C-alpha cells in the first residue's frame, strides 16, 4: 500500500458560495497548498524557493476531480495525497479531500504535474534525490 502525505487545511467563510457550500474552484486552492507542503517535505525545506530547489518548478498537466459530498460550513479539512506514477519529469498523484476523522469524503481524484526547466520552460527530469523521495511514496 502507498504511503500518504496528509495536509491539514482550513476552509474559511469567504470560500463558500451563494448556496453556502465550498465552491468547486476552492478545492484547487487547497490542493495547491497541500502540494507545496508535500514538495517542501520531500525536499526537507520549510519554504518554496525555486532558485534553490529546481524540482518545485512545475505546472499542472491535468486534474480529474469528483465531488462526493457537500462541504457546508467553515472548518478543518484534510487533503491526502498518494503517488500513483512517476515519470522522468512528471508525477501523477491521487488525492482525497475529507473531514479530519475520515467519515466524509468531499472530493477525490487525480492530479498530474510536470517539472519544467526554469530557463527554457520545457519539460525536464526530476533530480535524482527528489525522484528518490517521490518513490518512497509509491
């Protein structure tokens, strides 16, 4: 079984739409925050610095999401990532957005990011150390 990366996030009142539910685009914001913390964890750093850590220069290639349950009030949520597939300069991760107890799944899906060269903005391979850190989550 794959190891999971867990990120605890907080939904605020201003993220709810006119119907009083977490707007679907706000899930992407929480996924981005979780990915940043996951990559910082893999790199062993406490900030996001592309000048120092080339492996964080990524773009989202694709995202697939399914909205399972309505999130209706401000409060804590958990984003859980699992690595599904690693390619030369890409990684596909499954995600689940759920309540802290795991009783309710609000959203799940897959997300693929690709590493780019900061100089050319073309796809480029992960560094060996970062790839090894990713493989620990397979």
